[in-house]
C-alpha cells in the first residue's frame, strides 16, 4: 500500500519532519508492503522549514538504503523500517538521495499575483472585477501585487486561485496516471494562514474531481487540520498577525462545514493548543523561517500513522477525530500521554533517543573494543564515508535537537520535556521523569555495561551482513536492552 502524504505550507513541512522522526524510530504498521510518498506543496520554494524537511527525508532515504536489509518492512524490528519513495519515480530505484523529489513546483511562482492571473491582458470589465476582489494598492500588504515566491502571507483568497493551477502541473498529472486502487492520500495543513487554508480544500477538490483516473477520485482520504498553536511577535509592518489567527480559523471552519468535497474526507483530524503563551519570531517566509519543533506537530504526525493503520472498512464513511490529553499541564511530559500513545509512539522514540545518545556520545569513545576495528563494525572506516555513517550521525544529532532543545523551548507556548541530551546527563538520566536508580549493587546503564552489551551484540551479528547493517542492528538491539532496563515508561 502506498500512502501519498501532502504537507502544505510551513506547518505541513514541520509535521512531515515529525513524521520522519517517528518513521526513523521504527514505529510499526500492520501493512508489510507500506510505502510512504511524501509531497511538500509551498509556493515559498526557499522556505527554511521546507528545506530542512526535504533534506531530512533525503537523509532518511540514504540511511535506510545503506544501513537496513533490503527485506526490511514497516513490520520489522528496526530503525528506519518504513520505505519512502519519490512521487516522480514511483516504480524506479533512485540512484541517489538527491533524486528524491518531494516538492511540487508551481508554474510562474516568481511572478506577482497580477502577472500570475494575466491581469494586464484582461478586459477592463474583468480588471474592475479583480480590483473589487483583491486590494490593488502598493502598501505593505498587497494582494494583487503580492510576490508569490514568499507564499501567500495569510491570503487564502489568493492561495485558492494559485493552487487550482496544480491540476495542470506535470507532478499532478504523474499522480493521476500512476494512482492505483490500493493507494491512499493524507493531507497536512494549518487553517490559520494562507497556504494551508487555501491549499487543503483546493487539493481535495482536484482529487475528487479527477476525470482521468477513477481510482484517484474515489480514493480514501485522510487529513489533519491544524488550528492555532503558537503566537508570533507583533510587527506593525508584517502581514502575519497572530491576533487574527482565531478569526481566520473560524472562517475556514465555517467554509469547510459547508463544502461538499470536504465532507467526503474519510478521516478528518483536528488539533489545536490554546496555550500560546510563548512568542516566535515574526518571519514571513524564505530561508529564515525555521521554527522550533512543537508538541502539536508531533501529535499531528501520529494522526497520519493512525490513518494508515485503519483498514478499509474503518474508512467506509466520513469520520472526524480530535486528540485530547487528560492534563493541560505546561510543560507537558511523557507521563501526560495515555498508555496506548506511549506504547505506540513514545516507546519507539525513547528507544531512538537511547540510540542517539549511544551513537553520538558513547560509540566514539569505545575505540579499544573488539567491535570497533576493521574486522567487525569498522566504525573508524565508516567515519570516512560522508554519505553513510556521517549522515546517520547527523540524523541522530537532528533528532536530539528536534526532541530536546526545540520541543522543550518555552517560546513554543507549551513546552514538551522528554529527553536530557546535555553532556552532564548519562543514560541513567536520559528520560525525563524516569531516572534509572543506581546503588552500590547496580550502576544502571553505565558506560561499562553499554560497552559490554554493544560488543556482545555486534559480535553475534551474522557474518554475511553488510557492516552498515550490523551497526544499525547493534544500535537497535542495544537500545532495546536499555528500554528493558528502564522498564515502564513514566
């Protein structure tokens, strides 16, 4: 089964980033042949959030290709167990991660909106109509003269027109031509800005009204609509104003409630966070728009996996879902999740956190151990390969940043405290709210114990495996041993 996951705008990219972390942690699915096809849609082609997610997905692809067995599936006990593919090469093997195309390109996106719609070529009557619909002034917040290469700046009335042009794009035509009965679609968007609020209903419309492929028109669609969950600095000259996020959300919800195509969505998820006490920098787009990760984005990513897990019978009629927490505490912690969420999502992330700590902080110090040399894992040799081992280390460093520094920031409004990755904390104190007790009888997860576990596991790996496969298997199994030592999650 292939699931095409559309991340629209900045929020869509950030939720895709969280989903990539979940997939890397080894979250399992009941579909052994699952393939994820990530697609980012944003006219802001140089958006920092978009670029970061695109690069992370490419690193995931390289790591999975290099470090996992070719028979690894989404049911396997492994990190990076789920396959991802490029939407433009669905039936071909990529020669390089750079070929992993994850972004729909808009035609004429460097134009102003007036050029995009061919304003100068319109009749006077049509020009007058356009000027009634769109502000044609040249002030700080233009509509008719808006540069599309920085997004829609909170103008869904512009976004809906631009997004409608996707139906004629090579990417959408490729989707139509190759879509099968067993495929599904999931759409991620926010509804308090311009890109997501306009792109979501327009994309659903294009899918449902496809005339070239009935499989696409009748497909199972899931979507999460992300409502306000952060504030931005108040800047008088900026088109982005969080004071009107709620107003825009209410308007979008009112439209969705009456839209015939939205009502056909098989599983529609909603999420928001009213605790918006923090403040993020006001950046309208471009390379400088790189927001910290947020708890809401992680939870939104679990909606994608929930949709994938549902069988066709569960999706035979439209349904709506919300995510609720038993406590509204701030900061939030692992203990605030339900047992089901802990087992399904948090436990794999905890295992990945142990692996990240071991790979980045401990393995480089184990130079005298038997596994380190060229006859076994050849860690020193892998260090010289920038396309493999260093990408894996880089991914773990990104995970540490994503789950540690970023998500725990008070600027988010609601902080999420999960892992302590700073150098002053050892493995016994990695998990927030659940230190492993030590005494004179037991040192817990000491470096000596980890070194022994790692060596024993590495030397027991089958000799016919690639060195890279042995290394990731050893990391995974050692992390699972740490999970066993930790016991029940907080």
